[in-house]
C-alpha cells in the first residue's frame, strides 16, 4: 500500500514542518508504544529542533483486530510535562477512542502545548473528533501492518505498509 520510499519521504516532510512550527522550542515527543516506535525514531531524526523522547503504552486491542473501547495505561510517562511542548506520536488514528482518552489524560497535566502527529489516518473510522495537526497518509478502512504496525505482534519490522489478508486473522 505504501512503500518504504514513500514513508521516508513523508516522514522527512513532517519533520521539516514540525521543526518550522516549533522553531526556538524544545519538543517532547511522546510515542505511543509499541506501534509508534519506528515512526518516532525516523521522525526525531528528521527534525532540526531540540527533541526529547518519552513513551506511553496503552492498550485497547489486545490480540484482536478491533478496538475493545476500554483503554488501559500499561506504561506512563517518565517525565513531567507541565509547561512543555508535547507532541504525541501515533502510528495510526483509527476510531480515535484511545487517543481521545490519552489526550484528555495528558491535557490534565498542563503542557504548554499538546498536538498529535500520526503516520496513518484511517478514512471514515473516527468515532470521536480528534484534532490531529500532522498526518502522514490517509488509508482506507483495511487492517494494515508494517513500519511498526502489527497483528498479534507480527509484521512490525516490515519497511513498508501493507494490507493484512483477511485469511490471516479470520477463523
């Protein structure tokens, strides 16, 4: 669906855009594990402003292909974010339920700014409105894997993004 070359070009564009927007500031990139880890690494190297990294792990999928709607924080931030410029780094914006919960949680910690960058935005899937300032690609409503995205912890290491065949996850 999206080649390695297309991903790398778009990540460089996002890095340049974010760097211009945050010129003169330090940005705390908060990756939502595990899917965003690869995107975070490439994005941080594409940015020219000072960056710091932190991680959160949340779960709403388990080993299913559909969100359960119940969000659990499995790993919280190590750093305080009050007064800091926080950019949440997501692999994919799907229903928006998990991200809405996460943004509400982070906003309560009083950052100077709080924005989202997502590699993928799944067309027509959002069940709640999410303000996503930076978006890499729009993708159709299919189960995608690669470049950090997985099915049951597999396929994350693919350098491209592809559609998982339904036979891989249907009974």
